């Protein structure tokens, strides 16, 4: 059975929709910034249209990228994970954004909770391991909630803590902080969870670690990522 295209009821071409979503999610731009950039390319749409496209197609694109990556990652052993959490204000109330990062710096899972206790850490760990499997080493900070949750799971021996050991997870928060400032913070926990899930998948897709490759190889990897992006949800 042929899968129906999600663009079938839209007059705008899929190429423009993909471009708008990529600009908004990948770069620290506001909806009106993306509207101006598209206008320079001869595309006349309002920022509310871009908001609708992002809400409609962002999770679809992210899910397809995540599905491909999970299939590749399950074929290899999960050597080391880095777990960390940051504070996020929503209407003046503190929430917590948990993030799991692999040893190469790719974000595996992002999860938003109202608390930072054992129950929240346990749910976050189970969700991550259900999708990606068991890692050999889990590097965390000294938050007691991690140790309590790992006792329930039974992998306390895999936990490691130490000064600067978790820098990889802490650095993974920087792109999100830039987007948070551009969006003037979030107003709902649900919208935050939706955005971080999409943002992490798209950031992984375009993160080619240019400092590890020569200029020629980086250009090839970048072109491959763009071509794969342009083929998302293609009928």
C-alpha cells in the first residue's frame, strides 16, 4: 500500500515547506525572520503560515529522521551515554529538561518534567533505553535522582560521575539555549516538549562535526544531509 503524502492538501510546494521548517528549527530565527528570508527568495507567506507549517510538519520530519537513526544505532553497541538536566522557565515556573547524549555528541532523547526526583529520572531512563537499548556506561552529574533510578533498573555499576566528565551533555544544551532566547522562552510545557524533540532530531541531522573532517569531506557530508532532508516524506 502506497503511503499518502502529507503535502497532498497544500498548494505550496514541499520544497518551500521543508525550507521554512529547516530555517526556523535549525537556526536561532524568529517566525518573522524566516518570513523575511523567504520573501527575499520570492516566497510571500506570513509568519502565521510558517508557524502552522512548523507545527504540522516539524514532528513528521523529526520522526522520520529519528526512525532512520534508531535503525542504524541499534546495529551497533551503545558504548557511552551522557545524561544531564537544565532549568527552563515556563510562565515563571521552573521545569526541567532532561537530555541523553551519546559518546559522539548526538542527542538521543529530550524529556521535560515538572520535578527532578527519582520518578522523573526513572521515566526518562526507561524511555531512552526502550528506544535505543542499554548502554555500557552512563555518565551523569552528582544528582541523587540518577542513582536512585538506576537502583530500580539495576544498572548502578554502569554509572560514572566526575569533574568535567559530563561536558558533552552540558555542551549539548547550548543550541537549545540559543533557540530559547530567539523564541522569548516557552509558554506551555507541551510546546516545549514538542519543540525540543524536533530540534534535537534536526540538529543531529545537520551536525557534521566540521572540526573532525577536512573541508572537502565536510562539504560532501553537508551536501548528503541536505539531499536527505529534501527527500523527507517524498511520495
